C-alpha cells in the first residue's frame, strides 16, 4: 500500500512540475491553448484523429 501511495505522490509531483514549467513558457491564454502556433501539422493531425476515435473506444471499455 505504501508503494502505491508513493507512486501516486511521485506522479502528482511530476505533473505539478510540468505545469510550472509550461506556465513559464506560455505567456497568455492563446499561447497555452494554441501552443504558441508552433505545434505543426503532424501533431495537429494526430490530435484531430485521436479526438474522433477516443470516445467510441472509451465507451467500449466501460460498457
């Protein structure tokens, strides 16, 4: 049980660290949401495809 709690705390610590790092690089909301317009076509296509395929898959997993 203690290992699970430690892993969870490690996960949250890493996530908060990533959040603070990204907070320094994004100066406004558009920079945060749009990635400073530097995302590129490959990641945009990947995100678009994922948003179309993720809901049906998650419905199959939880039903």
